[in-house]
């Protein structure tokens, strides 16, 4: 008995066994994507944040530290400049006070020099005034000479010349020169010595005594010197 020939159709590829996807990474990733897609509606899991995560970044910390150090340097420099300014201000105030004192002293010295110069000139003119006064006492200062004498006295008075010495003045040994003394008790005089006659006028210019007035003095007799007790 003859066998009929077996017809062969197109060859089929071998069946592949689908596993868990561990041996095929691409299948695992696809499964994860599908799983994440299925859980898209659920909120993401909360993760705990540590202090390291919440703190500022290291770069910011370094910047803040650098800023603090610069501020400290600026404060120290400001204190130093303030101290220098106070020292310079004190020096200027001291220098100004010294200059003011120097200016006052120079002004005072100039006035004193001027008074001394005027006093020297007026002192040389006192004999002229004595001659004019003596002539006036004898009635010889008349006419044009009288006008000259009056003008001379007025100009000297304008320069600061002051005459002193009058009858009845209390005797002052600093401005009076006693030519004669008469011992007599005079209760009306508190000092006990009075000028009873003016022999020559005294003159001064400011605080400068050109010459004392020559006077006759009357007063209490001088007290006897005390005897020592030993």
C-alpha cells in the first residue's frame, strides 16, 4: 500500500515563553510605566525632610560669613576714624585757645608799649607845664600866649595826661611826696594826715605815675616805736 505524500505548509516561528520581565529590562520598564500611569491619580508619597535639606546652601553661608567679616572691619575702621577726628578736633581747639591768648597778649603788649611811649613824651613836657603854671600864677599868661598855653594843656589832656594833688586830699605816700610835715591832731581826717598845701602838681598817664605831687602834710604825730618786751 502506497503512502500519500504529506503536504507541508509554511513554517511557524517557535513560541516564546513570556516571563516576569527580569531577563528583559525593556519589558520591566514598560510595566513600571504602565503601573505609574495607572497610579497617576494617587498623591505622591511624602518624604521626610532633614535639617540638611532645609538649611541654606553652602555658598550662601559663605557669602553671609564674608559680609559679616566686612561689616566688622568697617565698624573697626569707623571707630578708628572717629577717634582720630576727636583727637584732631581737640588739637584744633587747643591751638585756637593758644592763638586767642597770644592775640590778647600781643594787644595788651601793644597798648602797654603805646602807653609807655606816650608817658615818656609827656614826662619830658612836664617842665613846660610847670613853667606855664608858674607864669599863670604871676598873671603873665595873657593874649596869644594864653591861647597857646590852653591849647597845649588840652592836647596833653587828650593824650591821657591827668594831674592830681589838691588841698584837703588825704595823704597817700604812693602818689604824694611830703615836703613838710606839721604834727597836729585833725579829727576830721580819718587817716590822720591831710595835704594842707600843694607845692607841685603830680601827673599820671593811665596806670603810669609820671611824678608824685609835692605837698605839705599836717596830721597826727608819729607813734613812738614799741619797745621790745625782752
